[in-house]
C-alpha cells in the first residue's frame, strides 16, 4: 500500500465484518451468562453460608442425652410426634445415657471443687507475688529465672 492510494474500507457484507459481529455477539452472550451467575450466587450464597456455619456450630455442640420417655418435649412441653427410639436401640441408648450422665456429674463435681478452691489459690498466688517483690527489692544477686521482667 502506497501513500497515494486511498485507504481500503470494509464492504458491508465482507467476511471480516461478519466474524467481528459474531465475536461481539458471543462476548455479549458470555457477559449475560456471567451476569446470571453473579445474580444466582448473590441469591444463594448467604443461605449456603448460613447453613454451613450452623452445621459447623452444631457439630461442635456436645450431644445431650435423650429423655427416657422416648420422645423429646417440644417448646410447649408436648412430645414431638415421630421422635421415638427404635425398640432395639433402647437398651444401648439407656446405657450410653447412664455413662454420659455419670461423666456429666463427675465434670460438674470437678468444676464446683475448682471454683470453691479458687479463692485459696488466688490468695496463695498473691502471697507468692508479694514475696517475690520483696526479694526483688533487696540488692542481692537473684538467679535470672526468678527475676520478673519489668514492663514500662
């Protein structure tokens, strides 16, 4: 192509024009598909997150023993229909309930004994801290393991 020749223009029915139009149409359809996907995710993602978090929290909760009557009472105190124990599993569940009840009792006793001992432990800790502070005030050589780091 020389400088004296006029630039070539595309003819309205040329194959290059048609391929460009096809590419544009294909890109537009892809954009529409992406928009639909984004809209779908915006609608469904919060529910999916909610169910995922609730299932994670439910998995971390301890299992509570079932009532011995075979059905759980609902919020009003009435048994929930359909919530019953199968006949063969009753003895196994009763034994597991017995074991878990014993473990819960033991845990409660340990917690209450720890709570009741807490004031004595705190008093002893305060006494030890005051004795260490007294030793710190002396200008004697104290092993570095027993020195307290000063915070400013």
